[in-house]
C-alpha cells in the first residue's frame, strides 16, 4: 500500500486513516473501513493521502474522498459526472457538472462489485487525461 504525507515526521496517511476509523467506533468507522478495503481490492496500487482532514484515495489523480458525517459516510468522486454508473451508486451531488458522491447511511450495503468497477473507471479516467503542463513563471 502506498501512502503520501505532506511532510516528514507526521503520521502517514494510512495511520491517520486508521486513527479516524478507530475514533469513530461505530457503524461509520466500519463503513469507512469497508470501502477502504474495497478500494484496495479494486486497485492494489492506490495511494492513500490525508487532505482537508479527510482520507483521499488517488491513482493518477484523486479517485475519491471519504468524508464522515453524523448520518452518512460520503465518498465524493471529483470527476464523477464523467463516469458511467450503470448500477446507480451515485446518490448525492447529482446536480453538478463535475462531482458525484455516494452517501452510505447506517445499515446500507454497497454493491461491492459495482463499487470496485466504479473505482477502476475513475482510475481509467484519470490515466486517460493528458498530463498537466507546468505553469510558466513569466
């Protein structure tokens, strides 16, 4: 498992995600741990990051973030509107032109195969984009 942190001496992203899951100590922690496991099953090369105080999973760019709220675990896909979602996993942030999200409330089960397919599609989309050019310092 690859991880990324912002500076040396800090806890790794994986450790921060582990801590977040542990501190929840309820269905939200279990749900976040489950989707994390599914992401790793879908992409063993995924990079775990900790940005904006939330878990972030990346491969060629951000795949999704894992925010935790009182009534749901929200997985936000920054390029979700460009992804096919034949199983209808996206159920939040549907009005925008770019992002899509999956809200997982207590007791909900995620279609594991459809979710892993969505992660793989997000990777393919990230890898299909041309590399960003560095800005010139004019």
